[in-house]
């Protein structure tokens, strides 16, 4: 279990599915979906499995990212900001980052990078699938997501 204090102070990697594709997010010290928060062990299993996958895709950087980051941080994306998102996208994940970093209860995330060849839930072993399907976002991998809709 992730405590509320841990959620407020850590940048926790977590994953979700839209029923077909898989999203990777960096929590930015934001509130996690209940399905993620209730089992740090399950989340660590996903992190370990997914981070060890081989690269399988080219990367598309969100065309709206530069304007969004200038609005938020007063600077565009740099190599350091993109590094982990690009690494995970090469493994087939749609990658999201928390939009409002200083607001624990804000559920908005923006798309950072997309894979040309996405990993699908059909590519997963059953034990990993059983965990990831607990965190489902019903609206697809859009430019902006609100994780309050995760069931």
C-alpha cells in the first residue's frame, strides 16, 4: 500500500490500460488511483516487468508538448525531461506526466510521448495482465487524461 504521505512526496511510476493499450505515468507526487495505491507490491511487479522489456518501437513526441510545458514551466521539453518517457515509449507505452505538479488532488495528466508500435494487453503474460486490468481508463490514450475516471 502507498500511504497518502508517500503519494504526496514521491514521483511514483504506475501503469494503466484503456482495454487495449498500456499507459505509463509519472505521478509527480499526485494522488494515485485506488487500484494502484492499495498495492505497492503489484505496482512494483509491473514496474519491474515493464522496465525490463526490450525496445520495440520508435517514438512520437506529442506535438502540443512544447506549448504545454512553456505554459506550465516557462520552458519547453529538454532531453533530460524526455529521457525516461522516451525510454518507456520505446518499449511500447503511451507516456503521461502530471500536469499540475503542486496540486495533490488534481488528476490531469498530459501525453508526453506515443509509440509507433504500441504494446497491447494481448502481448502480456497472464499474471501481469491480471494486475494491469485493475487500473482501467475508459477513454483511450488521448492528449490529456483525467485519472479520476479510472475504475
